[in-house]
């Protein structure tokens, strides 16, 4: 096992979490059970942004939002899969999240990363994670 540089690098198979297209957001419910969902995201230094977008959902009152309001401690896992297992890596970000109705910086970064958001900019709410710690792993 090795240690990955969570800031990423450009080499083939090297960790570049900001370039990955999907991450997993883990929150904790009032019953103490984890709740994990895939997210689109953007990184900006020690801040991670995600948004509740227009993709179909059963309700706009999502469990992740209620969980964050009750307990802002979250973790985000960004990973890279490859059939060549020597290229596998992951980065786990731990931090405190808050829900905001609008965040101009988040919108700017998300629209730049995801062309789908340029055509239909998400209205929010947004989740802003202040990253407190990072841990990582990579093969080789």
C-alpha cells in the first residue's frame, strides 16, 4: 500500500481527485446510521461543493440535507477505478458541512466542470464542506 497526494497530480494513474466525475457523500442520520449518496462535486482548496440539482428525485426534502442540519460532520470519498489495479486510488475528505440556498463560487465551479449544468444551472440548495482532514491510498 502507498500514500496518495490528495492534491492530485497529472501522471497516468496518479490521484487527481478534482478531475473525477463522481464522489460519495456520507452523512449520519438521527438514528446513528450512515447515509451515502453519489454526488457531482467541485473542489476549491479546502472546500468541497455539491448541489441538489434537477436530476429526478423522489422529494426535494432529501435525507442528506436533514442529516447535515442535525449533524454537520460528513465524509466524502473520491475514488478511481481501473481494471489495472496498479492504478487504483482513493481520497477521503472529512469535514463540516452546511446547507446554503445559493453559493456563487459553487455554481461557477460546478458549471465549469459539468457541461450539463451549463445548459441547466442548478438552483440549489448547495452543500459546502469545510475540509478538516484528508486521508488517501493508492496502489503501488
